[in-house]
C-alpha cells in the first residue's frame, strides 16, 4: 500500500515491527476463537444520523464533590480488579530512572481512577496489510480524578483499556439511543454535550445510560489489552513512560510485553527545563527524530524540507488506513498531534507548499477536533482524555489520530444500525482500506 512504509527501518525496528504484529495476531486469533463478552441492551429508534461525539465519548470533568458521575474502575461491574491495577502500577515503578515516590503520588489510589472517555470500534484490525480478524472492541481511557480544596484536577497518568464486545449491534443501538437524548450534532470531536449539560446539575438520563453501557460491556472478563502512561515531574524535568500488557494465551493472566523495543518493557520520553523533547532515536520508529521534535518544541529553526518531512511522517502515523496500534510506537502516536500543530505553523510561515498524499481525509476533509491541550501544551500526551495545565485548568486532550479513527469507524456503526449485522469487516476494508469514501 502506498505510503504504508514510513521511515527506513533498522534491523532492530524491523524485528520490533514483526513482534508487535505477531503479538496482536495471537491475541486477536484467540479472541476470535473464543467469542466475546456480554453485550449492552437498549431500545430506541435506530438512525444513521450519528456524529463523531456519538461513538467517541469524551466525558466532561464533573464539579467538585460529583466525581461519582464518572464510572470508576471498581464501580458496579469490575472494569479492572484492584489486584490487576496494583500489578500494572508496580510494573510501571520499574521504569528506568523513574522517581518512584513521585510516580506513586501521580498514580494515587485505585478509587480515584475514573473513566474519562469511551470509544466504540466495531472493526478493530491490528495490521492493515494482513487484515487480521475484524473484531468489535470498546476502548476506554481511565485517569486519576482528584477532588480537593474545592476543585477537581486530573492526574497526569492514564490507562488505555480495550474490551472485546459480544454484541456490537446492541452497543450501536445503545449509542444511538444516547444520541437521541443528547442532540450532539456537530462532527467535531470534543467533549460530549449531553453529558456536559447533565454533569452541571448532578447527572441525568444520559449520564445513567453511558454508565450502564460501560458497565454492561466492559467487565474485566472481556479485557484484552492494557496500556499505562504516566508523567512524573522532578526538578522541572518531565519523565513520561509507556508500558503495554496482554493476557497470556493459556493462563489468561496479564503480563508486560516489549512492544516499543525488543527486550525493553518501557518506552520513555523526557522533557528538559528548556522544553526540549528527548526520545531515543531507535525507539521512535516511524514518526519523528529526537532532534526534530526538540527543535520544533522550543521554536527552533528547521528548514522547509525538514518541516515538510515531519508533516509527512506525522500524516502517516495519524492515518488509520496506513497505521494501527500494531505498527507504530507509543511515542510517535502520542506526540504526533502537538508536533504537527507546531511544524504546520512554521511550515506555513515559510510559504512552501505542503505535500498531502498521506493526509487522512473523509469526503475530502480532514476530520475536525476541538482545540485543546494538544494545541496549547507540547507535553500533552493524552490522546483522548484530560490534562490539568500549569494554571490548574482542566483541558481536553484529543489527538488528530483519534478524530481520524472515529471518522473512519462512523460509517461502520451506521451500517450496524441500518442493516443490523455484525459482519461488516469485509465491506469495511473493501471501501476504506483503499482510500475510497
């Protein structure tokens, strides 16, 4: 597929590339053989009038004292058992050079972790080249939501939790019923307006329906992948690491894997006091080199050609027709948007013409997202969650890739509603993988 191969790969990166695909292949093959978890139930008229906010729900941050409006990891159904939470957090404490005390403070306690976003993916495929099994997943992001001194702040850490669904049609119907109550309207991806209206007054039917959808479909028995990211500030330096966990095929117990570098269970990036981003070049496989990202983050001077190359690589990382979770590394995926925003501004100022052959579009347009922390904060590593900035303001953090993935999946959810079938994978790749719309 044109454009699918991004930067020239080293032998180590090729080994990593194959490892990531192999891990996802084993996982998805096992899921396809075993079947899925419980499905949601909801009545209501079906409709094809869904918007981005209807299938990718970013929760608002509730007022102080109302943190309960966000579903907790252990509320009602157990989304993630406390023992598994502790084991994953303990593994994170082993990241090289990490200030463990500061890390533990960022993580906080199990009860403080709440679901801040939910994304319905009716056809998750790990590798666009091999077209691994098309399976329905729910993707949740959990973060520490901390209420103190009359305000709510968000801990600079997150779990990306992926659950396999048993009945995607029922989930689509439940989301459509929520749409009918919410009147989301705009296709710009942002905070869910129906939830925002209710959170201001202590909750309501939309809040209850979203919580019910999550609790019915995201029990720990359906959990198939865990990714942990945490940022620790020490002496004006920010250290951020990523770690991934998959269940053992035989024991079903979660264990850390090494998706970012062979033999290294963590991928780490560092901000110095000068705001320069440092990432080992061997780990940033397809998107950006450490020097380039460092230069753009502090407004350093890069040539028009260098900026054009950065934008092109970012386009490929953000394009779900070219890359999936199995084919790029965590750093590239989580810094792409904020680097793209800054590189685009500098490139536009140069007066050069940008090449857009790998830019993801739907109906000729790049999917829209609300301006957020990614635009304002180079250190915003959440792809669909929240950041509390230096002034204590909570900002939504939405990656361009998240908006792109949502736009690509939206027609599939509409098919589920209109045709009431869960067999959408072949049509999905016939229509979308080739870049047709």
